[in-house]
C-alpha cells in the first residue's frame, strides 16, 4: 500500500481524497495554485506545495511542476481527481515513467475512451448498443450531410475530444447543417485543440443514465448500480439521483452486467462510468469516463462502498474486496450541485463567504471545501458544494433534500440553492417524469439550442 499520495486537484474533490487517505492511514500532499493557498484541502493535507499562479495551464495542468512536487515530497502515487489532468493520457504515462503510480486506469485505456469516436467503436465491438450516426470521425461537411440525411434530422454534431457539454451543435435540417458543422468543428478546435467531429441522431426525450463500474488488476469487474443525471442545463448535470426512478430491476441488471462485462473484457483497472442515453426502453452508449465522477457520492450512499478508497486499493494492485453478489442497493440518494452563481441568470458569483452553515442530521452529507471567510476564486469551476441525501424511499429523500437545502446558509456569494428548491417543487420532478430537456423547458421554454450550447 502507498505511504504518501499527492493530490493534483483542488476544491471539494481534493478534500474528498484527503479524507479517504486519512482514513486509510496514508499521508497526503496537496499541490495548489496561489489562488488556493488558503483552500480547505491545503489546510487538511499533511503537506502542500504551491505549483504556480491561478491559471490552470500554469498550475493544475503544469505536468513538470506536479512531477517535481511529487519527487520533492517523496510521494508514491498521484491522484488526479476530477477534470484537469484526470483523463490526460500523457500525464498518466509520465507519472508512471517517473516511478509513481497513477491512481486511475492505464494510459491506453484513457486514450481509447478519451477519443469518443474510438470509444464508441470499442464499445460497439464489445456488444453495447450505440446511438445511430457516423461510424467514426466525419471528414467533411459533405460526408456529414450524407450521414445526417441517412439517420434523419435533427442530428447532433459532436467533438471527438469533447467534454463538459462543450463542442456540440444541433442541426435541425439540411439548410443549417453546414453552418452547424463548421461551428462545432471550430469550437472544438479552439477548446480542445482537435476539430474532429462525429455525428449522432439527436434524441428527443432521453434520460441520461450512467453505470458506475470498478475493475481490478486481477480480472475482476463489478457494477455498482446506476445514477440518473437527466436534470441538466446546457448538457451539464444539476441534480443526480440513484437508483433511476424509471428503471425496472431487470433493466438495471441488464445494463449493469453489460457495462461490467465490457470492462472485464477490456481488463480495465480503476473506477469508471459508462454513460448511456435511455429512450423508449432502450439504452444507447454515450461515452465512458475513466475517472471518478462528481456524482460518485450517490453510489456511495446507496451501496455503502467508499469509491475513493477502492480506487486507491485497486491502483495499489489489490483485489476488489467484494463480488457482484455482495453489492446490495439500499434506499435512494439525491445530489444537488451547489454552484456559486446567480440562480436565474447563472452568472458566476465568486467572492468572500461571510457566513456558512452546512446542513446536517440523519442521511445528510455535504462534500464541500467551503468555510467562513473563504474566498471562492473566479478562476475555476463554480461548484462549491455537493449536498447529498439518503433515505429509504425517493419520496423521503426529496423531503429530506428540501429540509437540508432550507438549512443551508451560504452568504456573501449567490448560489443556485433557490433553483434546487424550485425544481423540488415541480410535480414532474416529484413524479420522476423528466428527460434531459426538461429543466431547460421548465426554465423558460425552448430557446435556440445552439445559442445555449455556444454561449
Ligand atoms: P460531454 O462529454 O461533453 O459531457 P456527452 O456525450 O457525455 O458529452 O453528452 C452530454 C449530454 O449531452 C448528455 O447527457 C445529453 O444530455 C446530451 N446529448 C449527448 N448526445 C446526445 C444525443 N445524441 N441526443 C440528445 N442529447 C444528447
């Protein structure tokens, strides 16, 4: 087992990893930018190293600085957290070449799943159903148009290197296709340095359902149930829950076994998420994330499995301590992502926290790096807290979430707590009847999809 782990991340996820390490008796080093010198994870870690100025490119994405910090502090392994370098093949390779263990999958698996067109082809070959569309990268707009006509409009033009809902454009008809195609490609080139795109049929009322999987280096692979992440804005998750209110036990078992079977065949090591769209009773593979997810806490609450702990254990070469038949699902969990943003305009709201009180009580979990007097920097993601509740039933979980949101005090900045409370009041949400487009419709009718995605 490792003696010391370096955490190359910030905010709540860096703190989440520090917490797991402490409980495992592993020492921690947190690297940080100058903007995060007073971060909670930095305070809680055994050691910290400042690796650069606020822009991520010069700090959290600065591979030589991170490797130097790992050498200087004698770390054995590096945990990349979420975002930043967590799905960067080159980083993973360099970490291992320098004699550290990367807490995550192999660079080959990261590369394969990081290119969405290659990921889809890999999963098709392993037996997963795909959304109709191009078999791989589309070379130009003419070829794209032919494929779009074959699968029928509307279609979605997506960046192979895409992530976080970026680099996607909807095309509704032949007339707007070429403009949407070049917009998607240009945006992808600017955001990811790779303008390659592929095409999918744009599904009109799917749910986003993802399966948590974990594999070890001894050939074991299990699934830990699903999370329903259909409450989205601009293709980004706002509320997640598990289990999905609409899956039957048979559908859960079917997709879980299929997902676990794929990673077993791939000999995948680490935690991962297989994302699917689910429409009219059918699953369609979307992508695989080869890392921990923000919403992993949902799975932890309904299975009792500490995913970060298990992730560290399998990275250290240990066998998974449970088999599929030992995984039991208990009750219902909901997570609200609390962002530092205006609840109606969604304009980011960084600044100093003048008063903070976290909710508590039975079945309430808050994963956050906030504290009284902390200043939320403007440079990074606006997620400041994850509020997770667990209860016996979905109905009880919703009541508990409302109660916990009302208890939560975050002053000095604006947050989207009022939006969460509003969603929880909606009869369709309460009935579990929503799809990936529902929240945006609730927020004010159908605007032009491309405007929303582009802005
Ligand atoms: P990213 O990696 O940027 O998050 P994904 O491929 O995972 O991109 O898709 C993100 C979200 O975009 C999905 O959860 C869904 O809401 C929407 N989406 C993606 N593909 C389609 C599609 N073919 N039809 C309709 N919506 C889609």
